[in-house]
């Protein structure tokens, strides 16, 4: 029985040793791996360029928005200033008209 057990154990060890072997590499598998790596690299670069372009366009849009808002703010300030001046002129005209009206009433009252 001892010989049978020894023979069985030896064949089991060799079966385990050969079946637990690591990945097999051959020239064909290396070519496939290289192709996959090359395609992955190309895809990565295209995605990176697309993202960089999108970020750049976003930055340009932000700059244009800032410029537009600055111009709008400046124009609004200018319009506000002009409106303030017109309001002051109107108020001054109203005061002058009230003063003239008061003088006219006083003249009429003296007669």
C-alpha cells in the first residue's frame, strides 16, 4: 500500500504543480497586449484632449461673461448717473417753478 500511496502522492504533487502555473505568455499574447495598451493609450489621449478643450472653452466663456457683465455694469452705472442728473435737473426746475409761482402769488396779493 505504501508504494501506491507514494505513487499517488507524487502524481498529485506534479498535477498541482503544473496546474497552478502562472499566466502563459507567447509572442502572440505579447502582440495582443501591446495592441491593447496602444489602443488604451490613444483613447486616453483623445479623452484628455477633449476634456482639455472643454475646460478651455469653459474658461473662454467665463471670460466673455465677465467682460459682458463688466460692460453691462459700466453702462448701468452710466445710465444711473444720467438719470440722477436728470432727476436733479427736474427737481431744480420744480423748485424754480414753485419759487416763481410763490412770487407771482405774492405780487397778485399786493395789488
